[in-house]
C-alpha cells in the first residue's frame, strides 16, 4: 500500500510538472510576442501599433471566450480537451513560423486563443485532482509557476531568439514547447463529479460589487499591459538601447514579477483592503517616474524593476477582488477575472498604441495614466 501511494505521489508530481510546462507554453504563446513587436512590424511591413494587434487580438478572444468555453467543455474528458488545445496551439505556431502575410499571422493567433482559458482552467483542476486533498493547494501553486515563467522566461527568451536569429525561430520556440507538452500529456479520464448550474454561477453578475471589481480589474490590467506591450519599443526608441539589452530588462521585469507574487500573498493576508486601495496610486506614481526618466537606462531599469514587483502584487490583488466578490461561484469568478484581465490588455494596448500613433512612443505611458486614474474611482466604489 505504501509503495502504491508513493507511485501515485510521483505520478502526480510528474503530471503537475507537465501541466506547469503546458501553462508556460500557452502563456508564452500569448505574451511572448510582446518583446518582439518592433521586429514583427519590420518583418511584416506594418507599424508597431499594428503589430500590437498580435497581442491585443489574442487577449480579446481570450476575454470573450473565458466565461464560455470552460463551461462548454466542462463535461468532456479533460485529457481530450487539453490535447485538442495543445494541438491547436502547436499547429497555429507552425503557421506563424512560415507565413509572410500579416493577416494570416493574426488568424493563427486568434484560433488557439479560444482554447486558452479551457487549458489554463483545466490545468488547475487536474493538478488538484492528481494529488491528495491536503497536497492540492501546493500542486495548484506549482502550476501558477508556469504562468509567471511565461512572462519571466518566455518574453526575454523569445526576444533574444528573434533578435539573434529571426522571427521564425522565435515561433519555432513556441512550437517546440507546445509540441513537447502535447506528447507528454498523459492524463487519466476525469469525469466531472459535481457541477454548479449555469444559472447559479451567472447570478453573481447581479452584484454591484462584482461589476465594480470587473471594471477596476479591466482598467488596472489595461494600464499595466497597455504599456508593457510596447515596453520593448519604448526601450528601443526612447531609451535607445539594443535588443540584447531589451531582453535583459524584460527578464528583470519578469523576475521582479515573481517577487511581487510572493509579496502579494503576505500583503493580502495582513490587510487586503489597504493593499487593493493603495495599488492604483503607487502604480500611477511609478508610471509618471517612467515617463520622466525614459532617456536614462540606469533609472529605467530601477523603475521597471519596481513596476515588475508592483505588477505581481497587482495581479494577485485583481484576482482577489473578483473571487472575493463571488465566493459562491469560484470557477465562474476566475473566468470573469480572466475575461476582465484580457479585455484590459486589449483595450490598454489599443489606447497606448493610439498615443504612439498621434504623439510618439514616449507618450504611450499617457494611456496607462488615464486607465489608472479611472481605476481609482472603481476601486473606491468597490
């Protein structure tokens, strides 16, 4: 019996690792292009704001499908659904690698985005089910590492590969990661044992607090990712540093993000309300500093390091805001969090891109400032 339990534990540990790498591949495919938008613009002969649609369109589809697709696929064998998602991501990345048409590139980004929320939500569920009840929170937290790694490693690694070799080789990196996880995905049949009715979950949308939370999350994430989508372009044109330095700065941001995630848990447990209320103000001051010191690389690294930590804390705050508003429907609440966050990414990227088009790259920060000022109102109302 003891040996059987040990085998189950080892099996569960391997499965959690596979799921972690899988989530890394999914998140990396979504956000990895952030570091190479100027190169995409050059490769496909479009403007940098137009290249930004490779981020915003993907995020928009995720935002639209997050509350829907996990529910639609909830009754199907999870192994089949996850293999379908990984297969679609792999094929789409192959198309992105070989196409020379920007429209085809956008289509190749749109299709897998529909299954992005399905895989990520199921990864957490399967991870929890693969170990004992006592070990479930630890297993889920390990899968969260894949989300952070998608930013910490994916963005700078993609940027490095693209700058040193080519855009196609960066797409190959996405392809290989997803393909390897596809091959490694061996998940037993896991039928849904207990299902909350659609009506019961949708009823949380009647709460005013829920809507204040959704709007606040959309605005805060729009501020953070609106600028982050063009950070590489900002560093290139305003700070005037080469691509290899940009990759290093993006890595600093990503590592700081993990530090922020660790800090967030402690801050929320000490005083969640204070952490949530202060965050938009602290971000606002940080982005103002970013605008002021944009031409000095030393100061920029320090500000970006601070922004990375703040982004990690803010992400946890945002998830807390929405799930705390709907504790009776946690799955649907997480879907709404994913929707709000990605909707914010889409709108934020578009608004910051508009500032670039009208005023220049340096003024992309203005979009983030407007979003944060508006977010303060809804955080207060909440």
